[in-house]
C-alpha cells in the first residue's frame, strides 16, 4: 500500500475517529500518537479522503503534513511545465550529441611510428564514408578495421575503437626489409603457397616445374644449380619468376533468427547487506525461471566503512525468436567475408592480378554462411629463408 500522505488529527477522542475510519474501509501504513489528543497517520489518498471527511463532519482539527507519490509529482510538473519541457529538451540534445562521432583520431604505434602518414590514413578513412557527426551505431569497427588493413597500405596492424564521441584508429607501419641477392650463394626457389603454375621464367638455375603443374607450399620451383658439364653441376643462387593461379577466401556467418526478450511486467526484489566480501540477506525472493537482474548499491556508512545495501530486482521476461531480414544479413556477411579476404591478401603483402571473384552462400543449422573467393595471378617463387620467416611469423601469431 502506498503511504504518500501524512496527516495530523487533533480531537478529544482520536481513537473513536480511527475506529470509524477503519469501519469505512480506510487503511493505514502507520499510526503514531504524539500527544493525548493528537494522532499522526501515514496513509494513501483514498483513505485520506475518508479521514478528512470525518474530520470536517465532527469539526476536528486536521492538517496534511506531507503529500507525495505520483499524483504530487504530476501536480508539480503541471505547475512547472516549462521546467519539464526544458529537461526533456536538454536530455534529447544530450542524447543526440553523445550518440554521434565528433572526433576522429589517428595514432601510430610501434618502433616505426614516425614513418606513418596520418593524412594518407585519414584520406582512406574518409573514403570509407566516415566523417564527424555520423551516428556511432553506424560504425562497424570490425569491418572498418579489415577494410583499412586491406586498402590503407603497408601497415602490420590497424585497430579501430569507438570511445564515446571519439573514433580512435591505431596503426603500426610496416617497413619491409630489402632482399639481398648473392649470386655465389647456392639456394633454391620454392613455392610460398599452393597454386597452379601458369608460366616459368628462369634467370639463373634450372626449372623444376612447368605450366599446368599443381604445386604445394614449400615445393621446389627453381633449383639452385646449373650444368657445368654432362656429369657436374655448379651451385648458384636461383633467380626467376613462377606465375601461378592461386585462391584466397574469406568467410563470415550469422544466425537467421534473433532472440527477443520482452518483460512481462512482473518483478520481485531482494536485499542483502555486504561488508568486505561478507553478505547477509535482509529480504529474499524465489525469482523467476526466465528473468533479468537489475542491481542497485546503496552505501550505508560511507568511505570509512564499506558497508552497503545491495538491492536486486528480479524482472520476469519472455523469450522468443524472430526471423531476421535475410537480404540485409547476406549483404552484411558478404561485406565481412570480402574484408577478411582482402585482409589476408594485405597480410601476405604480395603483388597480384585479379582473375575472378565470387561468393558462395549456404544455410545450415540456423546459420547463414557466406564464402568470398578471389582467383589471382601472382609470383609464388621465394627462397627457403623467406618461407621459413613467414612460417615463424605465422606461428608467433597463432601462439
């Protein structure tokens, strides 16, 4: 029962007045006697009307000491409607300001941070459609990170974070080491990745494959030797190009149904005292089979003794599934798959010529899967030292 009204009643026989009020259906949260002829009553509006009517009928002194609750709040808002309107307008302006990106910062990290070009990276960000004033909900940090890594240039790392009204892009420039070619040092050229050989050009050494061959990563392409005579060979540093047709792919998946949680309107609360990790329940409730929790912490003593009351509200919810927009989901997953594919190409740091591109869409176990594939032509010939370094870098990344 709400006890938003507090009344003071004075009379010769206040007990009789209280008995008559109870007979007429009045209910009281608290009754206190402050004098021989005085009662303090905490009650609701309906019961207060009964008490005031009897006081007027019998000529008893009465006074409203406190008037609270929703009705009092509404009455106060009616009398100060301009204040309420101003608060609503201020809240709307704050929400509109804080839900948008107003600052776009670019920061370079790593030992070669001085080599980064902020203007070039900002231009690439602008090409992605990002500008101050856009909605923060429209920024997909994961997708933007993959696109920048694929299109911004030679960066070993690019990270994107949304921090309130600020979009922070962190990048680490990559400085490739020049390859040192020693003609007198014997070496083979091997395949840095799988592919189908399209052409072989040998500058020094002897070819081990020909067009049309399928090669695996690490397979010898050009041997580091030349015929010195019919019976002897001379070790050399192999040099040449092996153009192969290779495939890169990226994938993404998402659920075809989304989970909807709706409150039923029922709720229960429980309280407990907590002090230095110890907890003592004050009130308890059973809760619901399907619920969400809303906790509120109220300090009791302050900073000197960390005693606090934790009030937990159990809100009953209903869960059901709803089909998503498959066309929109497909477009989103396709963009993610392409971005992942381009990020893989950028991470390998190879020059290539695009032959064809396509996407495969499949559905299984309530998920929509999109696979994006690039068919490219690239030079796959590399020394074993370069291949070993790539393997070591990949192993460090995995660990």
